[in-house]
C-alpha cells in the first residue's frame, strides 16, 4: 500500500498547473485546487486579507498537497475505507468532491448493501466497503473505476461545455476518461472504437 503522501503526489501528477478555463465550473485552478477550495482552506498566500486569483497564482505544489491531504483525504475520512480502495476514491474526491463518495455508496447499494447515499463516509459505509473488498478487492476497484468513467461520460452528455474534458479535439479519450482508466484493469479499458461509440452523438 502506498503512503498517503505518495498517493497525493500521484494525484498531483494528474493535475495541471494554473488554468482559468471558462468552461471549468471550478473557475481559476492551480494544481487541482480551485479558488473555492483555497478559500475553504483559509490560505491567504499573499497576506493581503482576502483570498483571490492572486493567491491561486501563488499556490505551490507543496501547499496543494497539504490541502489535498487535509481537505480531500482526512476531512471526508477516506482513511476509513479499505487501503486498496483509497487511492481511486481519494483521486476522485480531488477531482469531483463529494461525488466520489456518492459514487461509491451507489455502487455498494447496487451490490446489495443497505446504506444511505449521503456523501459521507461513516462506519456503515466503511463496513460495507470492507465487506465488498473482502469478497473481491480487484473487482470492487474496477467497478468503481468503471462507474467513475460512466459518470464523466454522463456529464458530457448533459453539459456540452464539459465534453472537451472527456473527449479530445481529435476525438480520442480526454483527460477525465484516461484518468479514470488509470485505476482500471487493462482488460476493461475502452478501445478507441468503443470510446468513439460512446461520444458519437456529441457535437
């Protein structure tokens, strides 16, 4: 099992530097940290009494990792999940917030566990995840990664402005899809043709 710090560095490798894409609902972002996340963390990096775009620009990799670990790993209690499941849920938490836990809870409910889908990891969710993992750890991780990939495709279907994050200009897999498949067994990766079939109705 990788350490939390090692996982954090892996997550950082998936995130780019500064971006202010008008189609990104997170707004100004640096190393995967949005302005809202920086404000939530109380990081006034230029010391001027407010937290704004200038603070996002001053963000360092080290501070980004501190925020990842405090706000996206410890605060949502991802440490309560089975160790093997933590990297994929932690990565999704950084990328999509509470949707990461909601996705897991829906998956566990589909597997027959009687748990609430409330976006909170408590003892009941933790026990269900442990039970599912003990049955077949690799299958649980693969199922979660597939559900995550489907989540991204569904976002593209509902919100055309977000399609560029799931499909590249040349029609290939976008960053969201390749990121989800990083955690997925190779046999479940979509081929170029299968990906094209998923997005062929997009304009």
